[in-house]
């Protein structure tokens, strides 16, 4: 994959520190999973013990990458006012806060009660933001069909390993139930233009959604260093966006990347 200047601008020399911090937190999470009773408890320990309760330094002003990434993701969304947006795996609610600016209501959900507590503190001044603790694999019926925008960013590769195909199929089916008939899904995961283990997992995750009969692929964007897929409910009004061949179509977006 050729990297254009606008893509390379996502990364500065200082941002190398962000990737090192993330790698250390990933390793710490894996160790905690062997000690804790379940995944929720492992994530709780990780958030509680981390500097500024921010394991992946997402809110650190030292790094530009995450802020620029969030800017890019918002720019990938069809420009309209959303009724209700859902941020699955919201962590400290940084992107949920962004979604609040383009939706009547934004809901952040994370498996960690500790993360949700700090996210609620961060966003308490925003009247259209809710924070809820929950596992994306077992969300209740109250969430079904309630959102015209669902974002799953940097989340699914944190499912307990090994992440088998049947687990991904279950995640696809569950997430599709959350989306209103006219809704869209923004799926985002780390992506490096090398045959790395993490890249292979990212491609498996995105293919599971793209090949599902529940979704139509509207656009795909490869950036430094993430992959984003924009999907609509199969047969919904949004499927016309991808089939029209316009500037945001999957073919055009992939070629531009």
C-alpha cells in the first residue's frame, strides 16, 4: 500500500511513544486476564492502575495521532444529524464526545465500570451524552434497533482470545441488531501494511462484517495506521450510497487510499 503525505501526517516522531504505551498496555491486559475473574475485571484493573486512568494514552496532549484519527473518522461519516449514536467500547468517552456534536444523543458503552466512571466525569457537562457499562456481546433487548449510527473503533480485537470465526459471526449478528433500518456502522481497527498478526486479525474482523448478509459495504478507508469500513444495514436506504459510485463509494475510497 502506498502511503500519501496526508496519511503520513497522522504520525509524528513523538507518536512512537503512543504506540509503545499501547503495546505495554496490551501486554498488561493479557496478563491481567490470567489473574482476574473475567474480562470486565481485567479491564477495570488496567484502567484503575494506569497513569491518568488512561491505559492507551488516548487523551494525552503529548500525542497528535489519536486526535487526528478522530478528526478523520468524523470526516468519513455521512454529514447529517444523527438521532442516536452508539460508541461501543468507548473507554474514556473521547470519541463519544465527538459523536455528541453530530447527534441528538450519544451513548457510550464499555465493559469496564472504571472506564465508564471516568468517562461520565469527563462528559458530565454534555447533556446529550449517556455512559453505560456493558459487554457488547451481551447487550440487552433495550438497545436493539435504537441507533442510526454505531461506532466500533479499536474494540473487537480485545475480545478474549482466541477470536474464532464463530465469535466474530456472533459479534456481527449482535451489532447488526442494534442498528436502525436506516442506520450505519463505522468499524475501525489498527492496520499496518505488513503481514503482521494484528493486521491479519483486523482483516478477518472487517471481512466478517463486509461478507455478512446483514450489511452492505458503503466505503472502505485505509489510513496510517488504521482501517475503517462504513457499512449500512442490508437493503436499507444507505445501501444506495455505496452503489451509486459517488465520492464516498467503497471503490472510490479504496482507490484513494
